[in-house]
C-alpha cells in the first residue's frame, strides 16, 4: 500500500505554516512550539534538530520521546474527519497536531488546548 503523501513530507516544510496560521490570529511561535512539546515530548533543541534535518512526519512521530497521555481528550473535526475516529495511528497523530494548532488560531486558551 502506498504511503499517504503527508507521511513523507518534511515537518520543516509544514512548521512555518503552523506559525503563520497562529500569528495571523495574534498568537505566537512560542505557543505553537509549546503545543508541539506538549504533544510529542520533544525539547526545544530536539525540535530544532528535526527541523534542520528536514525530518519527515513519519519519523517525527515515530521518534517522539513521549506522546502526551491526554491525546485521547483531543476530539472534534479537522479536515473533515473526527480525529478520535481516525484509524491510521500516524494520520491520527498528525491530525491531533493540526487540531491543536487550529484551536490556537481560533483563540482558545492554552490551558484548554493542552487539556489541563
């Protein structure tokens, strides 16, 4: 079976779009990074290394130090799909990140985004 294109897309090529989406709505790069750290367990140094190495999404999530234990609390629709119902685990993780960035851009408080 052929891999979905997003799996082989470099995280570095999408990351600036996350930041742009957030900044257009008055949010910050630091908030985007906080979401990524929360979701994946990456440190600032590790995240920068992944960006510099143009790591693809498949590797980005496969090597994530610690997916957050509260990911099951991320629910709702993104790109026409309910994130909690996505069967492909890698696609689900990518959509979790999309959903969190979307919530940031929609003005949700960081505490609610990070499910605290």
